[in-house]
C-alpha cells in the first residue's frame, strides 16, 4: 500500500498523488465566516457642507446639456462653437469626478448607499 502523506490530526496535508484529492476531500475542518461590509457607514451629520456642494455640482451639471442648442444657434466662430458644445456635452461626466473630489470618501459612500437603498425599495 502506498504512503498517502497522512499528518497528525488537525494539520493540513499536501497530497502526494492526484487521487488523494478525490478520495479524501475534507482533510481539515473549515468554518464559514461572514464577510464584513467593505464600506463604512456614514451618517448625514458626518458628511457636512462638502456633501451639499458636491450634490449641487452633480445635479447642476446636467443643466449644461439643454444649453447646447443655444450655443449651436449662436452667431460665433465654428471652431469656438464646436469647442463650447463639446465642453457642455462632457460637463456632466467631468463633474462627477470633481464632485467626488469635493465631497470626499465619507460623502461619496453616503450618497451611493442612499441611492442604492432607494433603488432597491422601488424594484
């Protein structure tokens, strides 16, 4: 009979043969553990004025899109018109990065958690 590399009880054993994995799948006992939430919980009192400024910036940036037709209808140089309409089109996307920088990590996690909770309640 071949040596299967048995170790004292409680110690993990590295199998010598591939068939050892199939014959004895539970060499050590494993406990299931709960994984803690990766995001810390922040309250609305902790986020403060920076949260309000970042939220206003996020919402206000979407006012740039309705301004694009006015820029295109204006009597200005076509190069300036293209540059301005491109900037207004990209403003909502760029404002997200700026708002997150202004808000900071606590406010960002608070906003994300609040939005996800509202979406879960609706669906």
